């Protein structure tokens, strides 16, 4: 007796997985106005789909002028960081069902960077800070003819910070970065950490001096916004504290 | 095209006097290297300030809690505090040094904390300048006055 009932329930849910979701998107178009406005879109979507799918639905079927960045759409390239329901996340890693689809879902550009159009921001200051910490291997002497070997423990030391995908979710969630944008930002410090604690790298002192700057690690207020925002689960604040400790003890 | 877009977005406050040829003014991005960008400072003042906050904080926990314990709880609590009580304590150099240390550390700790708050929240350079000026004046005044009182305290004053 129970089986037909079960089948009926399953059939019902299989009939229409779609629900109506209101996407409230902060639009900005410099060719129309210098002010940005919230615009609501009602779309039918499976709650198991992602926010990025909802944006695609809007762009492809409703309003082609909606502008946002995405490349791989699978949480690797770091193009589609945006502020969803007031929290920085990757649109391609956020499921509709996880962010309460009963209420309107707000989507806006990440804060602290100049908005170019809709959800697209000028990432140049972010990458400027990244370039400033020299995110590349620096060594002295002759180049070895084979790999630069490293023990598993030495590799483990900076493993966490190698996961960064430069999506800017952390930096644009940092209230110190919002202030005047001169702070290096968590992402740059994480990528400096990745090389400072690399046993093969020899420019640790140089990077530490760069981060000892007025706008370096000392402006961190340990609010943990960056750790909460990181879509890769990097312990960003911990990495910043480790750089501070290295600056004081000069041991790394 | 621009008419279509504005219809889709709806009316915007301030009117739409921007179009393809004349877009809204570009807001200069932060951290862009311009002529006004200050040169990189390699000074360690921020590090010293950061370290000072931690160390003075630890010392202040002992000093302030001890101070509160003596002033408010031991020997009859707050009712015992009077000119005679203060004069009696400051007769000993130990309490003079205790109070002096507490005054300096607490004032500098608080002032440095407020300095970072002003740095973080004051948006215009002028506001920042004036708030910091006020802060430094108040700090120096309080520290000097307190130090003067501790060193020149006269229990026989009339």
C-alpha cells in the first residue's frame, strides 16, 4: 500500500522541480546614469541550481544587457565573485536552495572596487597589490638542472595559501580595504605568505619589508571577514597573523 | 539602445543625461599609482604601534585590575577613598610608579586605538587632520597634567 503513495509523491516532485525566485540585482550603467539601482527579475529555476545559472537565465532569456564576469563556472577561475545576500561568494558555488529562495536574492558587485557596469568591477587595484608583493619564485645562484626539491613538511607549511584563486572575495570584504583602498588587502598578503614560507624562495625578507609598509599587514584589524568570505576555505586571517609574527621574530 | 536600457532599468534619480558618447564620470580606482600616491614608507612605526598595543594591553590588565581591586573592593571599598587615602598611597614610590605607568600606558594605548579608528573612518584628509590634532592635544595634556600631579603632589597642601 505504501509504495503507490511514495510513487505519487515522487512523481509530483519530479513533475516540477522549479520554483519562482526573485533575483534583486544592483544595476549600474555609466551610459545611462551615475547612480545604480536595484532591479527585480522573477525567474523559474530549480533550487538545486546555482546563482550563476539564475544570472545566465536572466542574461540569455530576459535581459541581455545584464553584465557579469564568469569564465570556468566551476569555482576555479575566480571570475564571478559577487556580493550575494550581503555576503561575498562565488556565484558558481552558491546553490539557490542554500540562500533562502523564499525571499528576494540580492546580487551586487563586490565592494571597494570601482564598478564598471552591473556586476563587473575594475580589478586593477586588486592586481596591483598582488603584483606589489612579487608573487613569483625568487632565487639566487645558478639554476639547477633538475627540480628544486622540497620536503613534504616544507610544502605543508604554506599549503593553505596555495589554494588562492584571486577572486577578490576576501579583499573586497575587508572593511579596512573599503576605507581608502590603500591597504594591500588579504589576497595580496595570502599570496606573499605563499612565497615567504616557501623553503625554496629567497626573497622572504624583501616581501616582509613590503608588507611592513604603512598600508601593509599592520592595518589588519582581525575582523575575520576575509576568512568567512574565502570560497576556497583558506584561513586568511591566520595567514596574515603568521606574516605579522614573521615580521616581529624574523623567523620564517 | 540607451533608451531601451533606461526603460528596462526604470527612472533614475537625477535624470539620465549620460549616454554612449557621454558616460557617467569614472571614479578613480583606489591604489592606482598617481602623482598623489605617497611613496612607500619603510618605517616601522606601524609595527611598533601594533606591538605596543599588545604589550601595553597585557601590562594594563594587571595594572588596571589591581587598581580597581584596591580602590573599590579591599579595605571597605570605595567609601575609604579620600584625600588622606591618596596621600597615604602616594607616600610610597611603588604606588607612584604604579599610577604613573598606568597613566602613560592607558593614555597611549587609548590614543593609539583612537588613532587607528580615525585612520579607518575619517574619509577626508582635513577631518582626519583635525581629529588627530584634537586627539594628540588631549593625550599630551592629560599625560603631562597627570605626571605633574604625581611628581609634585604635596600631602600638606592647604
